[in-house]
């Protein structure tokens, strides 16, 4: 009997212990539920913001209509989800689990390649030919590029198309196998555009093939592992080649870049880790050291040309590197031919608000810089714009040359503005009148 009594007492103790454990679990669960609320309401932890473009959910307004159509409930759920304490940290933890365990990313367009090399899908589509627009369309666009080049040259402006390198074509071996079909070598926009640019005699430089030739020879990395754009060292090599090309095309001695030394660093500069940032992970991706050239410039007695760059995001690290501002007279950038950035200002002007012809005629040299991931939008509409706007003028090339001379002469422009004000006409009309008068005087003097 004593034995059974002892066993019964032990069972009662165990039963009591299980009840306590359940209570403890319940209390812990409640604490966990309330931690985000406490963190948010008391501002206990300052979370690192998520990277990328987000439109914050607005707190919904409760009314009969928003309640019964379900809008209030749906929007309130979004709002509470985004404004819960530790929201960003939980997103990063979730992203890290997907990345580390399943090799997946929830970030739009981000592709995790082999050995954790990061890509954007449009560059992969360019490499595999998925975005191919067809030979006829490429032929048409290339002929427009040639026509634009001729229009600009008739006004004393040189044009250069720059095929910037693409990361997916450079690191093709790290693209996931699912993007390839039967291991074939596809026809790509890049391949056909370069062929037609050569046929049409469009002035161009091809850094895509240049990078591939340097791939196994370059002393320093040309591309970062977790970024989509060229490394600062790769950008420097291209900038140096562009400067040499401009010098040759203009037949003028322009400033040169002088490398003082090259610094290696594990800490990568913006935008060399841009895709890693967009992944919003809890831990940084392991990468390799990158090289950062330290520059000086040979400017004495050199001509600094007035240059416009029309391009995509590949130009940003060149724009802010100090190279254009020390080599060119202007620091002007038409981002996707849409936003006009100038003199390093962070706030752009809409290109659509500019007097396009008058602005273009200010430059000696125009560069169109585009990577293969965007060649399905070849030229960003620049060629159509030039053909259309200059076609409206319907002026003789000689008159356009005088318009160009007037616009680039501050004293002459001031005189034009005064005359326009006196006559009650626009400055543009007065420029054309004076330019035509000068052209007619040349004809008279020639007789």
C-alpha cells in the first residue's frame, strides 16, 4: 500500500507541474504577443529601415461604405502590419530564411544566382535573348540613331553610343540553370544592335565585349558580387576609354585621368552593394575585396568640352566620381532622357520642360550610355525627340550653326534677349531672326 501511495503522490506532483508549465507557456506567449506593441509604443528599439521603393499604407477612414465593401478591413490589416513593432526586423529574418535555406528572394526582379551572386532579371533576359525585339525593329532604331548622329554633326555636335557592360552576360556561369533553354546560344538585342551600328556607321564603343576580354586578365574585379553595376575600378577603365574617344572625335587635347594609387577594401561603396541592400537580409552577403582608384587630373592647357550624357543608372557612380566634373566643362545628365541632373544637384528638372533644341545646341559632345538590360528601349526616345524637334525648325544647316553660335555666346544671347523684349517676341524667335540674318549676310558677301 505504501508503494502505491508514493506513486500516487508523485503523479499528483507531476500533474501539478504540467499545469504550471502550461501557465508559464501561456504567459510567455502573451509577452511575445505584446513585445511588438511595447516596442512600438515606447519606441524602445530604433529599427533599420527597409531598402527599396515602398508606398506606406495609410490609416483607413472608417465609414459605412468602407466597412461594408471591405476596404477598411483590408487597409487596416496592411496599416497594422507595417506599423507593428519589430516589423522590419521580422521581414529581414523571413527574407534571411528564404535566402539561406531555399535560395529565394521576395524582392521584385532580384535573382539569386549560383554561389549567391545577385542579378536583376532584366539583365538575365537580355543575356538569354528573352527580351529580343526583332531584327526589323533594331534596324529601324539603328537607322534613327544614324539620322540623329547626322543632324547633330550638321550642328557641330558629335554623338557617341556607349554599350555599357551587363552583369549577367559577364557572369553568365552564375545565372540559375532555369533561365536557359537547351543550352542554346540565343540571339540578343545587344548582338544585333552592335551589328547594325557597325553597318549604319553609328559612332559607338562596346564595353560589353571589352569586359569579357578582360575577365580573366584584369588585376581587380570589374563587377561586384552583390551589386548590379560595374565596380568603381571597371567604371574607371571605361571612363578612361571614353575620354580617349572624345579626344579623338573632337581632335582636341582634353584633360586626362592620372591614377595616384589603388586602394583595396572589403567595405564597398554605393552602389556596389545595391542588390544586397534591396534583398533586406539580416546578415550581409559574403563578398570579395574591390579596388578604388585615387585620381588626379592633368588639366593645364587642356580643352574641357561641354558634354551631355543621356543614360541609365550605370552612369551614376561615374557622375559622382569627380571624373566628369574635372574633365568636362559640364556635369549634365539626362537620366533615361526624363530627369535632368546638373552640377551634382540632387533635385532634377523634368527634361520635358526644357527647350530641347536650344539645350542640345549648347553641347559639343553627346553620349548615350546604355547597358544591355535596357536595349529593348534603345536610346530612351532620344533619337525620335531629336528628329522631331529639329525637323520642326526646317532650317538650313548654316542657319542652325548660327543658332548654335548665338546660344553658346553669353554676350550675344544677352543682346538677343534685349532685342526680343523691345520687339515683343520670344527669345527663340529672335535667335532665329538673327541667325538667318547672319546666314543671308554670308551669302551676300560671297557674291
